[in-house]
């Protein structure tokens, strides 16, 4: 698993470097943020439809970049940008992408291809690029066979402060605060969320922000 994460991490860095070059920016514009990043991976098992009717509802991921490796069963759907459509901004307290466009048109099935990973941007890249790269809504539907996938998240440093490329003096996102807020919003009943509240761990984030 460590070797696989290292490989995906290297791919994530190259994707971000190529993205920077595509925008005409310094090659390390994005990778400066991911040095010692909050990288992590989830190994996911999806049961057959006969065992459950619940996959994963429509959402966007709240970090920088996602690289997903799926087996040959298939179940991943993504929703590319649609002209004139506003996308929710997870970093705002009154907006959420959870469940957005769940039953709308425009979803594309991501057919599994051997040795190919699916790559899409998260909320941080949408914020950084002023919406030129939109965080990709995706969902998972169950299939007639058990399915496994590994979702790798290539993230900024926990203490990174993200500034929009076209407005460096505008609002910022402190990544650690954004990650923690989204975790608590998505998993309000988890023991981790309860501990954060009971032990006043948000105070630590406040101190980190004041030092950034």
C-alpha cells in the first residue's frame, strides 16, 4: 500500500505540474502547496445490489486532487462541467455539494480500464483557479458483483494557506480548517468529531491560522 501511494503521489505531482504549465504558471505553483501534504488513501468495498441499495451519493471531494483506481466491475459516475451551471462551493458554510445533481442529467459512467486511474480536481483546485477547474461531482452505484476501489487524495499541507491565483489579496482557505470542517460536516456522529468538540481541538486550528 505504501508503494502504491508513493506511485500515485508521484503521478499527482506530475499532474499538478502539467496543470500549472497549462495555465502558463511556474511549474511548482500547485506543488508548493502539496509538500508534506495531508495525503491519504481509502480502500473501499462496495457490496452487490442484492446486499444493499446504497452506494455513495453525489458529492465533490474537498481537497486538491483525486486519483481513483477501480477494479473491473465498475460503478463510478462523474458529472463534467455543464455550461451556465453553478457549482456549490463546499468551503462556504451555507453551500454544500453533498447530494447535488444526484438525479440530474449529465452523468457519465467511468468504464474501468486496466492499469488506468481516474483523475479529477477537488474543491481546493476550484478555489485556486477561480472556477476554471471545477471540483468534479461523482457518485457510485452498486453493481451485480462486489466491487473494490482505491481512492487516493493528493492534498495540500495541513497548515497551507490557499490563495486564489487571480486574486492573491482576496479570501483564503486554511486547508487544515477546511478539511476538518468538511469532515465534521460529513461525519457529525463519528467519535472523532465528538472528540474534536469535547476536547476543543478547533482551538488548535485557530492557533495555526493565526500563525499562517
